[in-house]
C-alpha cells in the first residue's frame, strides 16, 4: 500500500495549473529582393519588454544586420551603417551615419529598395505610419550621390506609386 501511495504522490509532481508562458513576440523585418521591388518578409523574435523607440531600434538594427541566413538575393544596407531611432506620435525618425552617409554607389533601384525595406519594417509596428530619414542628424534631399528623395517622411504609399 505504501508503494502505491508513493507512486500516486509522485504522479502529482510537476503537474500544476499554471498557464504556459506566452509565446515570444514576433516582428517582421522586410528586405527587398535584389533586382526587383518585391518585399521578402522575415519574422524575428523580440523581447516582450521592448516598445516604442526601443522596439523600432531593434527592428532597424536587425535590418542593418541582414537576414539570419545570409542571402545574396536581398538588398542590404552598406556594412558600417549605423542608425539611431526616435519615435514621436506616428513618426519614427531614423538618423543614419557611417557608411550610408558616404557617397552611395548601389544604384537607383538599390537605393529605393533600402528605403522601401526600412519603411515597411518600421511601419509594421502599430501606431507608426511615417519614417523621417536623417543623415548625420540633418534632413537631406538625397543620400550623398543618391537619387531617391528622402527629405519628406516616407510611408508605404510612397512606394505604391
């Protein structure tokens, strides 16, 4: 009888009525497929404590780092590009420095692809509708040696024209 009682007692070990931990939040970082304007969405897990500018900074950092699995089929920001992100109301301001602040040699389609991927990634967060791009803390018409206009806030509609 004591053996049976011990087995029954042990069967209850580890059983609890606690609900499982909620899943880690997923966000989407968008990359543009090289040679096209097609977006390649890639999910990433983030710390559930991130919100506002911290969440946006994590998204932009992942965009600058590139996909988890290296791919030559997506357009990537130049290595050495750095970004600071601030969010106010429905606008995220992304201030680039480093490699992207130097003359851009990627061509017009790659330039558009970079800003399209940035805009779709940043506006994937609820409440953010626009992205204001700065270069070294200033609004500029285009990247140095670039063509795509970035002096006004970018929206998803910017790229649907």
